[in-house]
C-alpha cells in the first residue's frame, strides 16, 4: 500500500527514524477540531508538532485528507516541514522526499 493510503487508513506511518501520526487539536472551549501532524524522532527521543498550516476540514475525513495533502507537498519538495528543531525538520524532509522518490 502506498504511504498516503497507509497513513489515512492506519493513522500513522513509520519511515526512517520517524513515526508520523495524524491527530486533532481542539480549540479551547470550542467544538472545532484542527488537523495536526505529530512526528516522533528516535534521534531526539521526543515528539514534534508539524507547524505547517493545515486547512481545517468540515468533517473528520476532510481534516485527515488536508493533513495528508500537506505531507504530500512536503514529500514532493514543494514545502519544507516546519518543526521546533531545524535539524529534525531537515531530516524529516529528506525522509519524506524519499517516499516520493525525490532526491
């Protein structure tokens, strides 16, 4: 199964040193849910939140689709991942680009 399908079906993928998970964040005292991508790095031993803007969806399914589209843009080299650590961002970018066969 291709990585995007696996991510949508299982909610996570493991690639290289990273575990990439789909998640939701809810705004305080609101019912809106905002799609998030969480990234665990074995090298740093901690979780990072992808800070690239992910459009809110009207449904849970649309939220997940929007998150996967952002990751796809990163994998295609059209966007750089924004994490709280630049070195981890660069390593994640290289790993994600490898999923799309990009150097």
